[in-house]
């Protein structure tokens, strides 16, 4: 029996060797596949956890952005009101001075100027802080991911503080220059309009459009200049005595300037400006409603021109809008800007760019 089995094996030796090789190969291949699958699963789990962690950090960063914007609105309002003080003119009018008409003319220009400046500067503040805090947020994510293993942090606290202090340009020189440009445009548009002349909401919208066109297209400066000085190399001028903190801050400022000069930034800022001025006109529309019992429906196509108000009556309405625009409590105006989808998408792109390790960007 054994001899017959042995003879059978000898006759089919090659088949047994081939079969053994196949079975062995399949076994080792299966083990290799299991190891690779386990490796892929572990890598996917690690990537998923990293993505979830980065998403959580991003969302937390956006809440910080929103709170920072709201906290900056009161000082922005104070900066505008202190330079465009219509309240002093209003108080002066109550004394019934001889130059009453002249004061009214000044009040007209200042009221429109400060409201339009409030819209511009609030939109700029929202978008600029989105850029700055997402650059910082991206670098902080990388710093925390690397850990404290001797690697120099990309955004240590002292650098963050020095970098974020650049927002003072928007509240200082940038704002002052913006006021000058807007005031000139308001003067050119409304300077010759009589205080007694009636204006409909449609005509008021046209006036605002003319002012915007002069500010945005007729100015020698780009809108980004009002947010971040283009001579931001003040630190670099001290090249001999630059500290490591100064070098890091200059790098952050240059990266910010690159973002502000990008087409995406211009698009998002224009979206915010369009939304901001639309919300302003929506607020003003409440004062242009037809009187009760009027047969003209407010939803009619010509309803924007159905009611006219003398310019003298529009002035106090427009003058008070700054309290809604630059409100530290979330108003519809600010909420529209903070919750805008394109602003959110732009913020996500900035964060993605600066939270990705450089070796992965190449």
C-alpha cells in the first residue's frame, strides 16, 4: 500500500510541488494582504482622527473670529464718531444759530460719510480678521501637532500679539484715509442736493451707488490699503536689530498682504460690501413705507419710488445707522457678514493653506 502511494507521489511529483507552491503562496499572500489591510485601516483611522481634530480646531477658531469681530466693533464705532462727530452739530442746531443752513449742510455730509464709512470698515474688519486669525489658527494647529520636541513654534504668543496689533492700522491711519476718500465722494454726490429736495429709496440707492463707485474705482488706493499698510516693512527697516520675533511677524504680515492682494479676497470683500449696503438700504426702507391705508402695495415694482422724503428728514435716519452697523450685540447687519457662505468658504481655504505642513504643499 505504501509503495503504491509512494509510486503515485513520484509519478505526480511536479504537480504536488506546484500545488504546494500555490497553496504556500496563497497563504503568505493572504497574510501579506491582511497586514496591508490592517496598515491601511490604521492609517485611515489616524487620518480620520487628524481630520476630525483639525475640523474641531477650525470650528473653534471661527467662533473666536466671530467674538473678536464683535469685541472690535465698539472701538471702531468710537473711532468713527470721534472724527465724524455729528452730535456736536446737532447740539449746535438746538441753539438756533444764525448759520443754521451751513450747519445743516455740514451735518448732511458728515451723516452720510460716517454711515458709509461704518459699512466699509465693518466689512473690512470681518474679512481681515478672518484672514489673520485663520493664518494664526493654521500655524497653531501645526505647532500643536508637532509638539514640544525642539521645533521652533511658527506662531508663539509674543509673535501673535505683535502680528495682531497690525489691526490698529484699520482703526487709525487706514480709517482716517478712508473717511477722507468717502467724504469727498459724498460731497461730490450730495453736495448740491437741496435739504428740501425729496428723495425716494430708489434715488437714495442711486446716490449710494455713485458714492461707492467713486470710492472703489476712483481712488488711487486699493481697498486693501485701508486694512494693512503697504509700508508694513517698518520692522524690516530696522534690519540691523531685528529679533527672531520681528522676523516671524514680518513673515506673517507678508503672508497676510499676499492674501489681501489675491482675487479670492477681493471677491469675498465685494460680496460683504454688497450685502452690507443692501442691509443698510433694507434698514432705511422701514422709513419709506407708504402711510397706512395707502392703496399702493409695498411689493409693487415701483414701490421703491412710491414714497419720497425731504433730504433734511433722511439725514437723522442715516445718521443713526452707525449704532446698528457697529453694534457689539449681534445685529442682522453683522450676522449677515459673519454667516455669509462665501466668507466661511474663504476662511476654510485660508485655514487649510496654513494648517497643512509645507512638505505636503509641494
